């Protein structure tokens, strides 16, 4: 049977239909096999996961289109004009309708290549802090400390300053504290350093330190600086914050609160 559809003449019969279905089924499984081989090869290589994922999906989509064109060609349809039409339509879509999509895609590839962040790392992106749960082609997902998942388009990720808190093996813990102006400053520094040195998770190298950071309105401002493993950061910070308060209280070193002296003159 000869029919005409959208300007194309097609010869259709049961044998051709079965042949087209067979091409589609075999083509589908062939693309799956090829994709699986490429995925296994990518895992063994040093290609970033995001790049390999994008390339494999793009290649698979092209193969699926090729299989569909083969199936359509069984009915005697000239596939050359169809390919040209698809190319022109794709160009228009990419040029006008998918600008943001392409920007996100390109940003995702840059993230995969440069690797400023990775899964399970804790980062800050554009003021949002959380643990990376997924780095996708189009977007990155963060899990905040209060268990909220935030999805950020990759163009915003790549276009924002990225602070990676867990990329390095070691981190410095900074704890600020103030002592009254009348206190023995050397004694306050010595007791604080003693507290840091006694903590089992504080590293000896780099060496811990206690420094004077400023002269405040109500106190001499100090900062305890201790190096620890990144995974121990928050535990050490909590211990030192609580410990310096208790240590100074035990030693009789005053931690002042903000205060204002008002002088009243009677004329």
C-alpha cells in the first residue's frame, strides 16, 4: 500500500512494519549495550564522571535518532531531508529556546573538569552552606545542616564564589574570647595555650597559638588557634569554646560583658 504523509510517499505492508519494529527493538538493545560498554570504560579512566555521563547520554541520543531514521527508511522515505530539517530545527531551539539550559550544561562541564566541589563535601555557594549530595549536568544539590535539600542551577554555582570547607585534610579552629583590661595578659595567654595543648585532637604540628587580635571597648580580644583534622573541626571548636569559659572561671580570669560607664555632672 502506498500512502503520502507530510509530502513523503511511503510504501506500507505487514512485512515492512515487522521489519521496522525489528530494527527499533534491535537498535534499542544495541544502544543499551554500547552505552554500558562506554560507562564501564569511563569508570576505569580518569575522565570526570559528569563529563563521561554527558558524553554518553549525548552519544546515546544520537544513536537512537539514527535507529529511528533506519526504521523510517524501511518504508522508502528519503531520510536526507528529514536530517536537514532536524538539524535546522535543533539549531533554532538551541539558539533561542535553550540558552539557559546550555549555560547550565556548560557550567556543569566546567565544574566536572575543574572540580571545585565534589559529592559529600561541605561547601558554601552564594551564601548557602551544605553538603553536596549530587553534582548533575544541569544542577547541583546541597543538603543543609537542618536537612533541607536545595537545588542550585550550575550557572549560578560556577558564577559564584565557592568555599570548600572539607577539601583539605586539616583545618584551623579559631575561638575568640575577651579578658578584662585589668587582667594579667601573659597569664591569660598562657592558660589558654595550656587548654589547647591538653586537647587530644589538637595537632602539635602546625603548632597551636593564642594571639591578641584587638583592643575592644570592654576587653582585650584574644583568639585561640588550633589545628585539627577536618572531620574533628566542630567537636574541637565546641570543646575549646566551652573549655576556655570554664578555664578562665576556675583561674579567676574575668571575661567581661559589654558595658558603658555614664558620668553625671551636676552644675
